[in-house]
C-alpha cells in the first residue's frame, strides 16, 4: 500500500469526479477531477526541473488555487513542500534557503529579480514564478504537461512538509512532518469534526501556515467536500458567504471582526454547523459574545507546527470556553514537571505529547531534536497546562515565551536581536499582551542609550527588516529590565505591568 498521503486524496477525488472541490473568489469552480489533472501537470513540471523524491520545493506566493495544487503536486511526486510566509524579507529568506537547500524556489513574478539573486547565492537550481491567473513560468511549464501522473510510492515515515518554527534562540528550525503523521491527524479531525461530502468549508486562512495549508484543507480532501477559497479574510465577504457554508476555521481575529459587524446575526449563521478557532488564544469574553450573538460556541482546539492538532473540544458534547479540549485520536497528552515526571490531574506543568502526528524531528538538527524529546519519547511542547480529571486541557502559559499574534508565531528573541542592533538601544525584551483582535499584541520594552529615541523610530526601522506581524505594536521605555536573582529578565512581571493601552512614547 502506498503511504503517500496524496494516494488517499487521489482515491477520494476519483470517486468524487466532477463534484466541486474548490471555488475561488471570482466564482471559478475546480472539480476534483480537474484538481487531479492540475496536480499531475505540476508534478511533471517539477520532475522536468530535476526535482526528485526528498528534494525541497520552497514556495513564497500569494494564495491561489494554483498555489494549492502545487502543494498537492509536491506531495504527489514525493518531494518536500516548504511554505514560506509572503511577508518574509530578504534577510529572513536567506536563512531558509541556506538551511533547507531547495531544488526549486517559487515566487511571485514581481519578486523574480531579487529572489533569483538571493537563490543563486544559496545554490538553488531553479527560481520559477506562479500566479493566480496562470502566467508564471512554472504555470506555463505545467500547462504543457500530461494530465496523468503515477503518484510516487513513499514510506509513511518519509517527510512531506518542512515548516519553520523557532525558539528562544531566535534561530528557526524546520519541523519535519511525515506523510503518515499528516494522514493520521487529518483522518482524526475529519471524523472528530464530522466532515462529510455535503460540507462546505469557508477557507480564508493563508497557505503558508499549518492551519490553512493542511489542518483545514485536508478535512475537505478527506471527506470529498467543497472549499470556498478566499484570498484573505474580509468580514463583509465572509458574512455574504456564510449562508452557503457549513464550517469555518479561523483565528481569533476572524471572530472578533465578525462580531464587530452588525449584520453578523444568528439568522446569518443558520446554515453553519461549526465554527473552529485555533493558532492563538481565543479570549473567553469573545467566545461568550459569539455564543450570545449566534447561539453557538466556537470550538477551540490546540495544535502546533511540530504536531498539527493535539487536542480539541468535541463536536457533540461539552465545549468548555477557555479550554482546548481532550486529546484527539492518535495523540497522547500528559502534564509533567521539570524533571519529566508525570503530575496528577489539576496540577500545572509542562504539556508533553506523543503520537503519530508528532514531527519526525527538526531538519538537520539532530541535537536540537534530541533536546526536545524526553528519554521515553514524549515531545516537550514548551507550553504550560493543566488537565482535568476527565481529560480536558487548559493552557495557562508558554514556557518559551512565544507570542502568537493574529495566528502567527512571533519568537521574542528574533525581535529582540533586531531591536538591540538599532542605534541608541541598550537592550530590550519582547512580550505578548492580551489583545481582543490579535489574541496577543507584540510589545517591546526597551532600555535606551539615546533619550531621544522614540517608539515610532524603532517600529519603522524594524518594518524594513522583518515581516510586519513580528513588528511590535507597542513600545515602552524603562531605565532597566526587571531580573531575578539569576539575572534572567522576568517577562511575567513585564506582562503584568504593560497589559494596558497602546503607547509609542
């Protein structure tokens, strides 16, 4: 049996035939049969560029149906897909290209010249372009290829995806997700969330993030259902489409912005059977407001790049607001102390996981991989949580000080290093504080050498160096950072101090 996850998608797609798979913003409908033909052409195109099973294909393009078919084609021909945030700047891309060493880098036509120069410097064999309309060099190459392709035979433990995450060091790590892990996680969610052929998933998430690329999309592919494929989230557009959809997956920002729309009512949501939130903390007040407005409770779940989904509230049964539910099929969760010893229920400790969905390891970082796993094979998530006697998990904090803003991971050390490099800065600490719209707002606390330095100057300087979602929305200046007896900055103290209104002073 072929363990390639696309082999499962292919069997379902052949049965679905001319049924709609994906509908775009401009009402273009792509059937399952057409998806199979498109992925075959892109797979042939990659092979013609010398891509072989196990090679990396790095992609930094805007969301489109062609982009999604390229992802599926990469799986189909056994290569490794590497999604890159469209907000990444040249310095950030340089690291990923050097570390992953992709055979092909796919970008937007407007970025071709600078991306080609960057890619050549890091040994990338081919830089191709892709567009929504099909005018890119990879599009043209694919359009001339056959519409059939023999899906590559792979082992379940073969890597399907590398998605970069990071840590307190600020040095990104490529989490390797396998075909078997993605399939196990996808099948568990499809069953748990009750997906069937009559479902219509409203997809407004980006494709460079796990949530949009496979957590949501795979549920549709594994159930033969339809995607309403939006380039990005727009509250009014989503409102207009809710009567045609049955499920929506989003980040907390989606739900706060829907609640800001007077037209978002229970009547408008009548056809919706499920709203799911993840990738960032959903404030309890937001969920209560949502329930009061619609009569529905948003289903909260917990996942991470290194493992996809870990726990979920149930489709049928008690959805506990502020809680991320129970372990899904194929995943085990435990709470342990600092010595990896199991803690009893209702005790706060480190969340550790194991199961088929957990990553194979970090790309070319065996030492770091070994550090993150316990001696008995559990992955330390870095999150702090508490489990109830009936297995419901509540996340209470993050040991690694990760900030999740608008559903995107922001690693404080990376931002701190950029701030500390600015003229007039002595040192800095970056934290996240609760924010209704973004879940958390990136906040910088800075000790300055130049008393004339302003928060706005810091923000503008960073905007040219890193993706905008990483740039602090708030900047505070202090004479010194609070430290404990060991000299470590006490970020919990900073979070308590600055959980207030925005300031750039």
